[in-house]
């Protein structure tokens, strides 16, 4: 993959050593870290919509022939509450995650935030199929999307943190995996 541009000075001249020819910033590593951040977070956010569309289609078309279950009201609210709590946990994790030490830890926090915001989407999918009631799907999908929107708003802070770390540690190599 092309090394792209230097996130520090904007130069497109990245040497074969992965360093920016103009300012010496380890642009290749920085770009690889942030590309991974965008791809994983973007895939998770996209999967929220896929879950919602799939559940909507299965319920509306009647293709999902399982019997509709009427959940007791308290059970429904507990599940809704779990979805809301997971989303809030994801938002808090996203707001703090960029303070982590190394780019690897910063990524780990970001992905944990994404996983938490994914919880309401999965709950909405399951509840929609169990109850055939699409209100669950709408509410829980909305929470998941609010969570991912909040993660997206933190992304510049993540990019900045990675840039700052790599400025201080130009010999950093991202661990494999
Ligand atoms: Zn540069």
C-alpha cells in the first residue's frame, strides 16, 4: 500500500524507509495506524446499518418465520437499558481512549469503544427478530449510530495523539496483528 501523505507536514514525499523526506516524520507507520483505525471503526459502523437493514427485511417480508414473542415489559426495558449503558460506555471510552500511551493502546481503546457501541445494534437485531417489533430496532440502532457519531468526532484527537507519539518516538514500529 502507498505510504500516502505525511500527516505532520502534508508532504507526499515518503522515502522507502517510511520517513517523510521533508520533515523526517515516520509517516508510513502513522498512516498505517490511522488507516487501521478508520477501516475497523468504519466497518463496525457500517455493520450497524447492515444489522438494521437485515432485521427490517426479515421482519417485514415475513421471511423470518419464527413466532413473535411478547416480552414482559421489564425485560424489554432491561435490554434497552443494557444497550444504552453499552453506548454510554463506548462514548466515554472513545472520549478518553486517545489519551492512551502508545498507538497500539490508542487503537485498542478505539476498538473497545466501537465494540461497546456495537452492542445496541446486536440487541436491536435480536429483539426485532424475537418480538417482530421494529420499534426496538429503531431505538437501539439510533443509540448505536449516536455512539459511532461520537467516536467519529473524536477521530481527529486520535490522529493527533498518534502524530504526537510518533514525533517523540520516530523509531516506533507497530506490533504485528
Ligand atoms: Zn513531513
